[in-house]
C-alpha cells in the first residue's frame, strides 16, 4: 500500500473505534434506564438531522448527521413546577423561562401511563447508576483494549541480545572518530562483543534479564569479569572489565532522574558500552489494572489542568511557541496521529496496530474521566444533581421536615449553556491548532 492509503486506513480505524466507543457509552445509559423501567424514547448516535432511524418497541434507534457524540432521551428528565404541577412558564425572567422550556420538552412525550416511568421519580441511587453507566462503559472498553494490548501484543522490553556496541569511551555530548587515536575502546569493544550476541552468563551467573545484567555491570567497575555470549549458535567466552563512568540515574519508571536545576542526575558506576535490542513481550493479567490505573491517572491530570493546558494550546496556535506533546488534542489531531502511525511502513504491522489500539484505549479512558467532571451537560453534572437531591432529602428527614422532592436540575440550565459554549469553543480551538500546528509525536 502507498503511504496515503495507509494514512487513510489508520484514520478510518480510529474513527470507527471512536464511533463504537460513543455508541457503547450511550448503551451504558440505555441498559440501566430500561432495567429501571424508565421509558426511553430515543437512542441516537450523533446530533443534527436524522440520517436513518428505526423504531423498536417504544424506542427509536438511529444515526444523525453530525457524528460528534450521542444521546439517550428519557421521559421526565426534569420535574414539573412544584406549585401546580404544570410545565408552563411561571416567570418572564430569562433563566426561569429556560428552565420552564426544558421542563416542557421533558414532558412533551410523557403519557398518562408513564406516571411511574419518568426519570425524575427514580430513587437517587438509580439516577446515579444510569448516569454513571456511560463512563463505566468507556472504562470497561479501555480496560479490555489495554488487556488486548498488553496480553496480546505485549510491551517493548529490553532483551539480553546486544543491539549495538559503542566503539569509543566518550563523555555525554562528545563525539570521537572511531578511527582516530583519540578513540579509547569501550570495554565491550575491547572484549570483542558484537551486535546480535545474546549474553548468557556474567561473572559466572546466569543472565535472565537486561535490568539484572545492568545492575551487575554497574557494580563491577574496575574488575575483570568472565562473560559468555551466544553468537550464531555457538557459545563464545571472553573477559570484560567495566570502567567507572558517570551514567544517568534511572528511576523505577525507567526514566532518567533530574536534578533540581533540570540537569540529568548521574552516578559513577561500571560501564560496558552495549545497548539492548527491544522485543514485544506479552504480559500477564496482573499487569492490566496497574497499566490502566496509570493511564487514567495521567488523563485525570490533563483534565484537572485543562484550562491552563488549553491556554497553552492557544498560545502555541497563534505564536511561534511549540505545542506540548502531552497536551489536549481534538479528534482531528487524534486522526492525524493515527494516520501517521499507520503510514510508517518501516515499523511492523503488529506494532502499528498495537499503537492504534493504545490510542483507542486512551480515548476511552479520557471519555470516562472527562464525563465525570461535575458540570452539566456532562454525566458528572447529573450525578452531582442527584447527590445534592439525596443530601437535601436526608437533611430534611434528620430535622423532621417535609420531603423537598426531586431536585429540579433544569434550574442549572444557564450554567449548562455556558459550559456547553465553552466546550464548543475549546473544541474549535483544538481543531484549529491541530490543523495549523499539529502535535509532533516523532
């Protein structure tokens, strides 16, 4: 395939994956709503004009023209006016009118037989389950995709096979011509080690992993050590003498640690001058939850600092400042990244497919976390409203007062519109930035 075709294939894979994730998110709301006998009138993927729909039972299922989300319509989302039970405007004020109109729409399809099938009459715990069903579905999808990624494809890990042998001993940032007299051979080069050698023993101990070997090398500075390697099916024995050298201090996350001034922290340890090959190693089930938890934590950090990060995107989009590779991106940016990965023919197909699965897993975790933000129109806003309703009812019981009834979340619609406008503006900004200054992942 040509690079253009592969780019399009990558975009389509992620686009279909996003569409399915959105569809299943709405299924997460639909199933508990039906389980709790709420009448669901519509299950739609997308917004705007309806392209196709089919009624099954009491619910209309379909697709709309703008595939940027979806929704489930449940009758009686907002309670009627407390005073007279009507849904007519009780005031000419703008905010009160917005709330009344929302109640009116919510009651348009309420039939007399739906008296006990409206959403607002549900117990608080049932409302919360329905609203958390969508994010829970995205978490489940992300978890399954993470399991496929780790257990099926594996993770890139260093092996005990040598990928490269440094010719000369050099300090960080320096270069030396291997053919010049200034080149002091590394211990590995002096011992005759070659790329492709698989290290079997070091100082009489069997080598089972690269990290283990590294710790032995670092502790053997200035000491001659017997080493055996497998080369072209034959065992080769030689002697190496690691030299004392300033090497980066690596943390438990595998990354080089930094000093307070931002420079790389180093330590004087034994150095051999070899690098490992990387191989995809399948992981066990026990690795899935920690990996998913780490990714959710990273996404939560981005969401928590979203306003500042969006400001950073705006600065980069309208100036010469570089784009933060760990900042938020739009669906356009996600599609571009997916296409670029898919078009990299120098990388094995399995590796590219694994990367696309990883993108979809991350997107589902992001959808779950973002939807839990306690602001309407997000699912977290409805959960917050239900929790407030439960709290005030409990307080009323404690003080022997009359049950205040369901909380009219329609009163929060002005805030909902502000949040919705802000989300649309943020989406437009991210799309613009992903077009004029896309994130560079390579």
